[in-house]
C-alpha cells in the first residue's frame, strides 16, 4: 500500500509493457496535496524511465532496452525531477527530443550469438549462471561502452542476482530489474 510506512517507491507501466517509470514514495501531482509551489517535497520524484523496443513479431531475439535516470553531480547529489505536468516527465521530454544534462542515458549491452550454446550470451563473469530473456547488462554510452553500470540475471529456477553502481541507487536498480518481469506481448 502506498500509505504504508514500508513503501519506498512505485513502478508504473504503459498498457503494452514497453515503457516503465520508477518513482519514489511521494504523491502524484494530481492528488493536490501541495499547499503551495514551495511544497514540492511531497511530490513524487522520477527515479528512472525504462523503454523496451517493441517486439510485435514475436521473434525470440534478445530484448533491447534504454534507461533514463536523473544525473548525479560531482558531490553525489541526484538531480531531483518532480514533474507537475505530463510534458515535464523524462519520458515526454525524451519523446520530444528535449532532454538536458539532467538525465543520463543507459543502454543494454547487446548479447552475442554463441554457436556452442545455441543462444545469445553476455559475459557476467560468473555472476549469472542461467539463460533468460530477463538477463541484461546496462552501460552508459556517453561515458564508457565497456563499463557495466548494472547487471541482472537468473541464477536459479526462481532466483536472480543484481549488481549496480554509480549513478544508480538501490531503488532505481530494483525498479529497473522489476520491469524485466512484467510479461507483455510487446516485450517477449
């Protein structure tokens, strides 16, 4: 429950499962809880936006995803994105190509086909042990195409492992990982 003191955040998706937004525990702007423009701390903060490339043909190739997260300053402070209107969200700014330095873009590393295994594979350096369409590694193409910022993958029948580092926090990484579990026809 959102009103619970145990709630840390939320994840919301579009109908076909190609767009996900991760929020903190703040309230949606339409709830009208603010008393003034200075009361922005009660508004929910956008922590991540995950975009999956739509796969309507049902081909069994690897997923393609792009992730947007607020930038982090040199002193470790994350840019606060608390949109009050739909056109101020990370997703809408991305669609209108009006992004700024307040957002980092992360992409998933494309897996390579392995003839011996007969599947697409990524090098998880032993951290991921089972093949899954949910397995992924994210990198920041503007910084280093080889440095993995986050990786997520299957290690057992119902067990997964997740590793993350700067610029992500635990809540952002967890929300991004959860998006890979949302089964929709467009993502398989």
